[in-house]
C-alpha cells in the first residue's frame, strides 16, 4: 500500500523523523559537485550525502581514508550552493574525529561554518560516543553509521557483509540504541543482513537508512556514480543501475573525436 507523500519545500532533520513516523521511505544519494547536486536536488531526493566516497569516485583512491577535511569542505560547499530542497549531510573524514572529542568538534564546526552543510555523519558506535556527544552538544545534527564502516577497512580486512555473527549483531543493536539515546537524528546501516537491519529500524524511533541492508529500513542510499552507471567495475548485489552512462558517455566522446578529426565538427550551423 502506497503512502501519501507530504510535500517538503525544504527537508530538515525533523522532516526525516516525520517521514519515518508516517511510513514514507526516505531517498538519499551522494553528490560531490555543484552540477550533479543540482540535478539530484531538482529530482526531489530527500537527502544528499557528501560522502567520503569522493576519495574513490572523484580522486581515484582505493579507500576512503586519504581524503582530507579541507577536501570534504570543498566538495560540500560546492554541493550546498546547488540545492534548494535536499538536506545536505557531510561525512567527517578519517582522522578528524576518532581520537579526540575536541578535535571531532573542531572538525564538525569547520564543516558547518565553511561549507554550509546541514549535518555531519560519523562512522562507529560506542567507541566514538564521546565525540558524537561533543558535536551534538554544540547543536550540530549527527547521523550515525554502523555495520560496514569503510574508514575501518584495514581493521576488517574486507568489504564483506558485517554482523552475521550473533555477537557482532548484538553489539550493532546496542550501538543503534545508544546513537538514538544520545541524540543522533538518523543512522546509516551498511551491508548487514536484511533481517537484522529491519530489527534495528523497528527498535529505534529515528530513521534508519540502508545500503545493502534490505528493504525493511526507512530509506535507501546509493553512490550516485554507481547508480547512474558512470562507474562500471563495482557490482555488489545491492546496487541497481538505473542508467549506463559509462557506455553512453564513452560512445559520445568517441564520436566527438571522430567528428573533430574528420572536420565534421563544427559544421556551418555551428560557426559564427
């Protein structure tokens, strides 16, 4: 049964809680630049995540670890200038919050002041509790992130599904309840069993956004470049490609090159 959508001129953290309460699913996509963010926002996406996945997608790094706070601020400020409706959430990058709650607060303040973003996202549970509390106490909205946490890839050693074992699943449930209790407005669950994700979503009153976490959560997030098929090497089970831009763009660029070399471009109508 479809749920009637409430029209939001501007999505806020409060809007997301209302959506969950009303049974309306939340759409979330990444964006890292003005042009793409303009399109994503204009299409009615509820949340834009300026993800540290920019390290992979935009800079070509193997992991999310190398991206810096300054680079995240650059990407986030580009996105914020493009949006009219979407809530903009910005990842705190690796090394900017894990070791020191005061450093975490300084990082979050820089993101909010210098980029104009609306909220920050941090990876982890009880181990970063004090950092999250310090940021929340400053009035900055925080989105949590549990399950597969890419900033901890060298700890895990693999991008495989997390929380399949009972002990890790129980810890994830505890962490989700803790994140809600201390004041996070939403949680991302990445690459965990669908049944566990549904249990977590039902156990908390804040929205739970899934990526590779099944359909029993309150919304979904994908990396934009994966979803529209600009990337083509990455093929996880949870990814649905809605376009094949890699193929379409490759053909268009090759055709442009041929037209230039054959002097077909520009033609008479394309000159002054």
